[in-house]
C-alpha cells in the first residue's frame, strides 16, 4: 500500500475517531447510530495508523505530498 494521507489528514481522523468514541462511551449517542459511529471511528483510526485510505485510491485522490 502506497501512502496517500498527509499528517494533517491523519490527525483530523484520529480526532474524529476520539470524538465518536466519546459520544458513544459517554452515553450521548446510543443504539444503532452509536454502533455505526464506533465502527466508523475504528475505520478512521485504522486508516490513520497505516496512512492509507482505500476510498482515496478508488477515486485517485491523495493528500500526501511526498
């Protein structure tokens, strides 16, 4: 996998994942929507760790300048 995410993109995704986790585990968002947020947050966190987003590749998009 070739890197296609900038460091700024990665940081934003980690912050969004943390927000989703806070909303779910804080009991603010529950039920089906809460589960969706947790799964989406996990995907954001995973893509941030590996610096690769499959959707970016699908649409031939990259925020990485290197």
